[in-house]
C-alpha cells in the first residue's frame, strides 16, 4: 500500500483507534504505538550485476506495560505530517516494523477504516531473484522448505549455471 492511500484511510475517522493485524491473524497489542516513521532507501546490485534502488516508508511499532496507551488515526496522521521532510514523497510503499521475538518488517497489504478502528492488515515479504533471465532458478513450486533437511548438503540449482557462487 502506498503512503498516500494510507493517509486517505487515516483521514476518514481521526478518532478511531489504530490496529495492526499480523500475517498469521494475530494482533499487535492495542496499546502499541508508532515510535518511528522513516524513509528507507536501498541501493544494491542484483545477482545479474544490475544496480537497483528501492525506497519505502517504514512505521516502527512498540509497546510496553502502558496498557492504557492508544494510538488514534488522527495522531498517526499528525506524525506522518511531521515526517514529510524525511519521507519526501507520498508515493512510497509502507511497511510496519514490529518485534515478534525478532525484528521483522511486514508490508501493509490493506487498511480498513471504520468509526471504531483503522485496521492495518500486514502481509509477508518474500525474496526474489531479480535477474531470472540470467539465473533461471528452479521454479518456486518445486521447492518446499518444510520437506528439506537443511543439515544435508543440497544439490546445486541451475542458478548461475550450477556454480557455487554467482559472478
């Protein structure tokens, strides 16, 4: 979801509480609040040697023993307004950083606004080969990580011609 869409949903019901639903259906505690809003810029080289860039807006959540704390849509909208000089654009995908035993980032899949709550539905992020025309990896449907014994050496895939390291 793009930042401009998220802002639009927040503006519908400024007094509504903000809720976050993790990809597994569990909720981030209702007294969580957004402790950081940041622009993440990533510059990288893919395995085919192409220079790439990616930018996104990250909302970091946090909660403690302050169970009475409640973040409203209006408060979050004000935080996002203060972050305009950092974000520099509303045309950014948004994700939520949350600690679930370890720090994870979850893209915002959708936001549903009602008078009671503005609910963020989070999804999972997946890795991908960005140079498939060069690597030709095994189709993802052929790989089931639940059936692999990672303690045993695995046969080389045809990515990068079966070499151990892509060059």
